[in-house]
C-alpha cells in the first residue's frame, strides 16, 4: 500500500520512534565491525566536532556563494590541502564535490570536452582503463555519451597491465584511468608508466585516488613503499580524492584536482541565457548544503598532519596483522595491499564465508570474479583505525569459520548455478549492440512480469533483504554481467517499491 502524508502531525517522540524502527536492521558504522564502506577512527571528540560543524552550516547553500562566501573560503582551504598532499604546484586548481562519483563525472566531462575541441569535430570519445577501475567511469560514460574499454590486469600483482592499456588506445581515446589504490584489491596502478603513454599519445590521464589520497602520503612518511602517483608525475591531468574516506569527514566529501585552470573550465557549467540568476556550477549539483563542507574543514584542521600520521600507524599495524593471519590459515593475498586487503581461496566458498562472518557480527565485502580476465572471487577488507581495537576478535572468528567451512562440501545448487552460468556465457555475446539490447529488454519486460515475483521469492527477497547472501552472490558470480545487471536492476526497483 502506498504511504500518504499523515493528516495529523506526529510528535517528536513518535517521529524518532519510527526512525528507530526503520533502522533496526542497519549495521552500526561506528562499531568497528564493518570492513567495508565505513571509515571510522574511534575518536568520539572528532566525530562530535564534525557533527557540530555540519549543523552550524547545514542551512547555507553553496549554490549562491555570493550570499555565503564562507563556502569559497572553506573550499579553498580544503582544495589547497588536497593539492599539497598531491604535490600540486600553483597552477593546480580543484572543486569540492559530494562524492567520488561526482568528482569523476567532472574529470570525465573535462576530458571529453577537451578531446572534442582538440579534434575539431564530434566523435565518440573512449575511456581506456583496467578491469579494476571503479564503475563510476562507466556511469559517467553512460551519462555523457562515451565508450568504455576495460582491459585485463596483471593477475600476479593485481595492478593495471600497461601493455594492455597501450594496445587498447585508438585515435578516439579521450582518457586513461589509473587507481591509487583500486577498490577491489587495494593495489596501486603503475601511474608513472601510464603517464608516459598519456604524454606520448597526448591523452588525459586521471588518477583515481578517492581511496588513497588522504592516507597514502602519510603512509609514505611512515616508511611504507608507496610509489609516486600524483602531480609530481608529468602527464597526470587530474586526481580525485575523498575526505569522507581516509580524511574521516562525514559522508558527502570529495575533491577533484586539475593540473591547469583551463582544464577546470571544461568541468564547470555556466549559463546566462535565461532571465533569472546567473548559473555558475563548479560541481554537478546546484543546491548543496555547506554542512559536509564545514565538517570536512573541521576534521582536517582538528587532526592535522600529526593526527593523520598517528591514525596511519594504526592502519599499518592492523593491516600487517590481518595479512599475516590470512596467510597462516591458508588464504592467498591478492597483490600488495595498502589500506585494503583482498584475499581468495581455492578451498573455501568465499560467499559462504561472508555469510558466516555476518552471522558473527562482522561485515566483509564479497566480490565476484571476472573469469575471462583471470580474476577469481574474493573477499575485500577495508582497514580503518578503529579496527586496531577489534582485530584479534575478528581474526579468531575468521579462523573458526574457515575451519568449519572446510568441512562443508559444495552443494548441488552451487554446481547447478555454475553450470547455468557456463551455458549463459556461451550464448551471451561479450558486447551487446543497440538492436540486441532493445530485443533483450523487450523480452525481459514480458518475462519479468510473469516470473519476477517468483524470482524474488526464490532469492528470499520477497519480504526484504535476506541475511544469507551466498546464493545471490554465487548467481552474480556465475552469470554474464549483461544478465546479472538486468536482474539486479529489477530486484532493486522492487525492493525500493516495497520499502523493504
């Protein structure tokens, strides 16, 4: 039943009682039991300062910085700090955005527009990147009319394969993407080598440091072997880095840096064609609360370099302990981890392991494999400072879970799903053109009307999000992406429509 606005207003107590009911199944991001998504220090006073700064500026709108010049002042400070961490010179400029995807959108728009203007005619620009690059580049390409070429990685190091990137370049290549580090495995791509190609071919190189931008510089100061990835490398055109990750700001904080002022001009939107106020949008969004901006400013200044170094030490200590234990109990670490550890196994169903750890109160991120690229399924762990307090307890549960799962043989359902995936991969083309996609969607619309509810029931999704996700993850891992994307699209629409 569709909800309507209540005729009688709720009391304050009733409002918060209902909100508590809605959040009853939520994980606690401050608990230290999440090894993905949440970036937590465990410093209560830091969190309080961020909340207070947010509330102080939450009702001020960054859209009109002439009315609220505090937005300009705080953004300048944050961009300057980000640029200094990335060794940017006086020409480097940037923009504060509400997330890494928004920063990437601005970088892609700038690279696209520069490419088309340099060409002197309109064509379909291409982004070339390793399979490990974040899907936000595919999303930006879909929104802005670019084509994406994902290429294989080095499956020994789990870093970008430079030769594969180079071979994929054409006269239509507008952007190359490298990560520092990538999200799936926490490995740093060979940015210096990618930059050499970018300079030779006159192609925009974007470095995705959304994860690493506010932590890798401090790890390097502590003696970690961190390769150069920033503006010290000639050929790097732009860098994105997220304060809401390892700068520990509130969610809704990212920065996009451009090597030149002129590059940023390609990213902004300006419109004086209508009779209303002048539209000048440095970011994708127009109206934006100053709250996240103020929280970011406050956290950066409250921690300072000394604070970030102390937190980086905790991460290094915890990462080393987790990596050592994983190897001891038989898991294979994928590449050279930084702040993210990814591991795989030939003996254990990792999707079951993820479910087991959730039952014990730990949230791991199960990752599907990419068989055609030689990438197996894996578990991803994002290490943050708060984990130092709880790592021993987590590793004890992990070791016990590993021992239990080694005794459980594969089920018939798992074998059936894998067989179905093999069959589907043989009949599903690697690339789907417009006529084929149109036919697929028309057929899918008919089939989902008939079988959609049964599909939700089979996955235990008809009443909400299930606690056990192993079967769903197994399906996602086995079926071709074109099919799973269609299924996920349908499932998510149904979940939000039902509100469960």
